[in-house]
């Protein structure tokens, strides 16, 4: 089984945005939705774990429903550093996962 961890827990402070950069609109949808949809449509990916800031977990779940992402296993809170966020994503994977793609949204 192959999984994708989408790391989207950054604040986007360097961009000067009021929203997390992954939730900024790019055309008709948030940036992170493009990543979710790409992995959703990839036949080699069996499950997706989305890592966002703790304050964005519920918003992320709503976005997942809105775009019909069915491969989501879990939405987890990120850590203070990227490596912590990746670790949190790894901990949420099913035990049978053998391969993992880590993607920065």
C-alpha cells in the first residue's frame, strides 16, 4: 500500500498573507485542494494524510468534503517544524503502508 502525506501546516508569514498559504485561493480553489485532487486521482496512491495547523483541522475537513476527496485517512495537526509535521503524518498512516510520498502543499 502506498500513501501520500501532504504537509500544509505553514503559516505563509513571508507572503504577508492573513490565511495559511495552503488555504489561499489560486483560481477557483485553495492551493492545497490542487494537491489533494492530484493524489486523489493518482492510481498509485491508496490513502492520503493531510497535515495542517491545529487551528485549520476543521476547515481542512470541510474542504475535503467540498471537493469529494475519498482517499483521506486522517487530517492531523502539524508540529512546530516541518519535520515534526511529517512525523505526525507518518504516525497517522495505516500499518500496512509500505511506501510514502511526502508532498509540501
